[in-house]
């Protein structure tokens, strides 16, 4: 049975752990506000950019740019895996890694070569541990301070690989920020740039006429604009995924630290009860000894 001193040391240790988890919760909450604001500010831009691009793509045709053309035979697939560099954020990294690993196994089962582009230390470490092929790695991105230049660097690299036929498809595995309590691991195809989904096209149609609304007047031609906008769209999608994943990481860490603080409170309550019972038992034992000694002297 644990002594009173041991129980006291456990209580002190749990209280110190509680201070750390509470401080980490406050730091994550502060970072979340900034990351969430950036993410929400960028969403309208990304949506409008996609709308304009969809209008231009319909006029230019899918054969007007190589980034829109799907390969007849897909041999190599690159997967951009976004993850954090640090742990203590619950199942956030595990969900992303499991989603990427399952998708990679599906592609490998189809006889395709799969390469990973790690945007985060946890994803890179997993790929190294499993002996998977790592094409590139970018550490210190998710959860930290990053700008659009990081997305441009990753985007330019994957576009060059696709145009040089070093890869045939590029996918991105990231976390979609739904709410503070819910983040979902998602897989999206980045290259070839997918066509507008039917439901997305219906949303862009006029309720009155049923015709496609965006008819942007552009100069030079739509095909020439596509050559400039399509590479930028790849960078925009990557940057949007980075913002979503970064906000998701801070939210996951905040919730994990909040749960850890609650668990510490429960442990302190439980240990305090054990301590009081042990102390009461010790006092009772001492009283019994005193009473026994008094009776023996009579």
C-alpha cells in the first residue's frame, strides 16, 4: 500500500502537470484565433478564384492546358501529406496518417508507384518508419508561421514533376476545419485539376434562367489566362489546405489539453480521497496503539 508521502508526491506531480496542460490549452486557444481568422479570410478568395477558373475552363476547353488533361495510364502518384511537427494534439496526426496510408495502399494495389511529399514532421517520420518513398519534405509549416511562398514552392515542384511526366497524379491529404470540436481528414486531387463538380455547377447557375452565371469578360483570351491561373490555382489549393490543417491542429491541441486538464482534476480528487483515507487509517492505528498501551498498564 502506498504511504502518505508517496500519495502526496503524486498529488504534487499531477498538479504540476495540470499547470502545464492548462498553459498549453491557453497557448493553443490564442494561436487558434489567429489561424482561424486567416482561414476564414482566405476561403472567399479561394471560392471566387475557383468560380472564375470554372468559367474560363468552360470556354477554353479541357484540352487547352496540360494541367487539365488526365493521363491515359497512371504509373506514379504523389501524395502531399500534411501533418504537424509536434504531438499532444489527440488523434489529429493519426487520422491524417491513417487516411494517407490507406489511400497509398489502394493505389499500390492498383500497381501504381506511390511517393510521399511530407508537409510536417509527423507524416515524414511515419513514411520513414514504414520505408515509404519520400519525394520531398517540408518541415516547420503546419502550426507555425508560413506564407503563400511555401504553397508556391510546393505547387511549382509538383507542377514541374507533372509536366516532366515524373508523376501522373498529385493528391493532397489535409484536415478540413469543421468546428473547434471536429476536424475531418480529407483527400483531394490536385493535379490534373479536376473539373467542376455537377453540384458546384448547379450552385453557380441562376435560379431563374438555369444558365451558368459567370461570363467574365477577359482579355487576353481564356486559353492564355488559363496558362497563368491554373498554376496559381494549384498553389491556392495547397495554401488553403495548409490554413485548414493549421487551424485544425490548434483546435485539436486545445481540446486535447482541455481533456488532459479535466483528467488531472479527476486524478487530484481521487488521490485526495485516497490520501484522506490513508491518513484516517494511520490516525486510527495510532489511537488503537495508545488505547492498547493504556489498557496494558492497568
